[in-house]
C-alpha cells in the first residue's frame, strides 16, 4: 500500500490509535475521513486538523453502517482504503450480571462491524486496501478482558482468510498493537504502556517497507509464538 495520495476511512478515528493514524495519514498527504459516535469529539479533531472529513456513526447499529457506506459511496466514490479500527474493551468477569449485554455490544463493534464494513466497501471500485487493527491479545488472551481477547482472535482468523481470498485484488494489512497508553477499557488502565506516537512511527516505517503484519513491542513476539510460548505468555499475563 502506498503511504500517500489515498482517500482513507478510519473507523473510530477520533481517539486513541485511530487518532494517531488520522494525524499521521494527514501528515503523509492523504485525505482522511473519520467516523465515530460522538459528534463533539469529531468536532474537536476537525478543529485541530481542518482537512479531516467527519461523519457521525454508531458502528453498533446495522442501519448506521449502511448509512455510512451509502454516504461514502455517494460523496467519496474514490475512497480506496478502509481502516477497521474502532473497538471497545470491557473488563468483565464471567459471573457478572451484565456480562451478556456487554459482550453483545463488544461483539457487534469488534466483530460484526468490521465484517459488515469489509463486505460493503468491497463494492467500491476504487478500494485497493483494507487495514484491520487487531491486538496482541489475538494470540494470547488476557483473562480480565475475555470477550475482547476473543474478538481479536476472531479478527485475526478473518483477516487471514480475507487476505487469501482477495490476493491480487485488494491488499489486506494487519496492525497488531500491544497495550498502549490510551483510554481503551477505561481511563488510567494503560497509563504505564508505550505511547501511541512511538507506535505510529514504527507502524508507518513498516508500512513503507511493504509489510502486511505490522507489530510493535511485545506484539511482535506474540504474533510469532508457538503453543509452548503461548502458555508461557498466558502464565505471565494471568498469574
């Protein structure tokens, strides 16, 4: 994938990793569209980056996803990159009374939305790349976020199949971050982890080298582990 002169849709592009991608893609001379649930947050990003195009969309809603696609198809038919970045993370226990409700929302946003959007945007004639943002937890689950870890494992498997099916037609790229200093899961939970800016620098260096599995820090090792190493990682992460 070329790093410049693209028109890119980034879901969840107003916060966390999504915001880091938004800023860097703009800096690299791309046109960037971002979507998210909160209009106020989108407006803040647009005020900081006037070139960004914003669209309010709740990815947990099938209707909103369809409306987003139809809006892009009508107004931005030259869109050529879809970044499935939006995701939520719930710290839950299997015995929690509200587990099902939280899990259903997590699955809708983390699994159903990227599958649905990939299917929809493959109808765009200009589309030549799909980027799925996953997690190192796709390879080694963290038991405090059991549903989140499972959704990322799903997305890993789906991405591999997508890449195989679209070979020679649409490039499929994985971004595999470790825990970073974002508000994912709640404020303060990840303050001790690496910065998003360092992560983005590494990701774009790999992107420019033509890599399709982009890792950083501990996610590199986890993306390559065998079963014995997975057990060791699991025991370290879940004492």
